[in-house]
C-alpha cells in the first residue's frame, strides 16, 4: 500500500498544480496505515475521538 500512496500523491501534485495541501485520515487503531501515510510525507496533526463506527465499534480517527 505504501507504494500506491506514494504514486497517488506524486500524481496528484503533478496533475493538480493549484493544490497546496492533501489530507488523509486513518482509524486510530490502524497503525500500519498511519505508518504508510507518514512514509508518503503526511504528518499526524491530531485526531477526532468517536468519529466513526465500524462493525458496531465506535473509534477515533487520526488526521
């Protein structure tokens, strides 16, 4: 997944030159996705507690 994120981010910057920012979110409990986003240059700026419900479980997201 890490390679896909890197390729997508590169494509977005090249295709939409007017952008100044790309945002991403992941579930707080999904550390692997967070690491993939960090490798692609994203930084964690905070979280939203009780932001989503997945399989009946309320969870936080990281942004």
